[in-house]
C-alpha cells in the first residue's frame, strides 16, 4: 500500500491540528506514533518533532519526496495559528468549539436523532456531535453540564478549528 506525497502531507497536517498530546495513526502497513512535548518539556523541539515525524513517514511512503517533506510541517503550524482567531465570547454561555477542521454531523447517522437539540439538558461529557476528518469520526463531548441554547453549525457542513459549533448555558452549580 503506497501513499503519495500529497496523502502524507494531509496526514501530517491533520496530526498538527489534532489537539492531543499523543496521536497513533495506522493505515495498512504504515504505523505512525507522534508524541508532543508538554509545556514543561518544550523548548524549540516541538516543531522539530513534527519534522522528524515527517522524515519517519516520508521515506517509507515517498522516498523521492523525503527532503521536501521535513520543513513543510514545521512551518505550517505558525502560519495556520495566525489565521485562527479566538472563539466568540457570550456572557453566561460556554462555546463548544471545533478542536479540528472537519465536517460537522449533528447525529450518529443520517436517519438517527441528533445528539443534541436546542433546549436540551446535557451533562458534562455528553456526546454533542461528530466531526469527520479523513473518514475518521471524532465524537465531541459537552465541556460542562447545562442547556443547549444555540446550535450554530449546519449538519454536514465544514467547520473550522476553533469555531463555535454550539452554545451551552452552564448549570448554576458550575463555578
């Protein structure tokens, strides 16, 4: 199973955007494990770590493209960070923001009821929606207990990383 340089680049971009300290990716015989350094461990090594992931992945997938693959992931994150803005703030409401760019789905399947509706009470960690990235379904959970007051994202529409998808009015018990 051979991957093209473009596919390798897409995989690395998604891993960069994924808000996790550790990512494991398997595709056929290809296995990739990326671990980001914590703030305590970090120095200037985090971008280099992503570049080394590119170096480890690129030779197996596209030997001729190994050299250009290294610098691209290391420079893509700062450029993308400049494009992202802080999520909108609304008094007394908590936004449920997209942790990554992808396709928003309100329900687990086209014929199923949505995970959340306006006016619905949700508990902390309740499933609210799904974001699909490269055929991987990522369940997004409620950050707090409360009531869904607005659903901003449209079903089957693309959402940007950091954009508000839903708004929740937290229960009074939340501090």
